[in-house]
C-alpha cells in the first residue's frame, strides 16, 4: 500500500455526523455561528490562550496579521518554510528580506536577523519550522531593541509547548494553519492569536469585511470559516492528545532505528514539549537524497522534499544571500509520519534510509532528545 509523507486524521464518522446533524437542524451554516464560537472556546481552553480567532486558512491568518499590525516596508523572514510565509508578505505589498537559518535547528538565525535590519524594517516574520520553536527569547529582545513587530508562522506548531505555555502565545501575532495536512486540522482553516486585545478586535472585524455592528470600520476581507469546518475541528480536538502521543512514539522509533545511520536530524534547542509534526532527515548530499528517494519509491513510499527549493529562489523576492538554507534545502527530506502509520512501516522505511546512506559520519546526531516531557500547561493568569 502506498505510503505518503502524511495522511489526514479523520475522526469517527458518527462524531462528525452528529455535529453536522446539528447544523442541518439550526440551518446556521456560516458567519460566526455556534460551532465556530464553540471551537474557538475549546481551542482557547486546550491551548490555555486568552484570545484566538478562527479564520479561513493559514495564509489568510498571515495576511490578516500583516495588515492588522499595519506593516509596511521590509519584513525579515526565513528562506526555509512553506511558500505562504513569504508570498503573504509580498501579497501585502511589503518586501520579504531573508535572514539565513541556523544549520542545526533549521529556524531563522537571530544573528542574521540583526544583520538584515535596516531603517525600512517593520517586522520579523519567523516560522517555527517543523514545529521546532524559534529562539523566541532572542527574537523578542531584538524586536524590543529595534522597535519591530513579531509575527510567528506557527502552521506546524500546534501542540508545541514552551515554559508551560503554548508556543502560540509568543509574538505580537501568531498565525497558524488548520489545513488537512497539519497536526490539528479543520479540513481548511487557521487561526490568529494576538497579544494585544485591541489588535485581536481589529483582526476579528477585518476577518468579516471590516464590519463592526452596522458599520464598516476598517478595510476588511472575507476570512471567515464555516460551521462544517468548525465541526471537523471540534470532532478532531477530541482525539488530539492521542494523535500527539502517537506521533511522539513514531518519531522515537525513527530515532532508534536511524541511530548510527549517516543522517542528521533537526536539533531542538529551545526546551519544549515538541509536537512531532514532522520527521525531517538531512543527508550528506543531494545525490544521497535522490538515492534514498528512488529506493523508497520502489517500495511505494513517498516522502516529501520539505522545503525545496529554498524561498530565496522565488522570482518575486529578488537576490538574497542565504547559503545555509539553500544548501540544507537540497539535502532535507520529511519522512512519512502520521497517525495510523504502523511501527512496522517506520522500521521498513528507516532500514531503507539507513542502508542507502551508510554509517554515521555527519556532525550532528539525529537528536530529538532536547524536548522535555509533555507537562501540564500553566493556567492562564
Ligand atoms: C501550511 C502552511 C501555511 C499555509 O496554511 P494554509 O492553511 O494552507 O493556507 C503557511 N505556512 C506554513 C509554514 C505552512 O506549512
């Protein structure tokens, strides 16, 4: 049977149907309906957040964040992310300026952020790539020093916890995605989490045409989401702890199986509860990567080249010098990891990878052991 990099989680159909039955009774299909509000309440409770606004998708969440914070000029961002991180900046008529990544964590390097700051810089938009926390402490201190706003693209980071709090609580705004391929999903969907209540209110009016009561107080857009999408989220949220635990077990198994093989992993440097969103492996060269891809394809296994090519190569971004991201992007592969993947398949995949890349010579161990055990979230103060 074909194995892809990911497979969306689906709740038991009766659980989803029961919620859809309610929609048919109420005939309230969209426009901030009861299930959208219920999902927001439950997510805030689960993630211990004061504020969260459910939106149409993660890309709209990013665009709303940029608009809502009134950004202009240059926004410093990462070349190693999904394209939406960078295209949202350009879409909002700002200029994406790339700061290279740290070669071990794969996240934006704070030192490179400092070097990229100019008088035109208005913000930093950083991705917690693969769910691995950015150096949020250093980024916060740079932002304070230079008076910059911070947006986090946390599309991969649902369930990652630092200092006893959801990682979504960092930044002026965190934007996340609930797309079908993410750890927690609502088919299509996303959310914005704003630190400042006034920014949250603004984002909530912008999500619905800028309407507040009977007035249109901002330029707005349509970033609302529907009752059917919210229903999927409510049904999925009942299973999220099991999903997260299963991902950790599968990741641990890959760690064990690849111990001693010539691959490096992503280093998790910020102490956290890692969510197991992805299992990236970095090979010695693109040649080895292609060899592994071909060997896996013969077994009907299809990992993905997340993220290739580096976003510095986008034609609308302009020349940027990010040699580390450009290099890593050619050598990194996300191995299959999803709820329902069998341990036997992890073993089979890992054996092929280990066979094709030979014994360990690379400098970074495939360490994912920096994470702390899943702890209780701190109560909101
Ligand atoms: C998936 C993803 C997005 C976009 O989210 P959508 O909900 O698909 O619009 C943005 N950034 C990153 C890093 C992503 O992985």
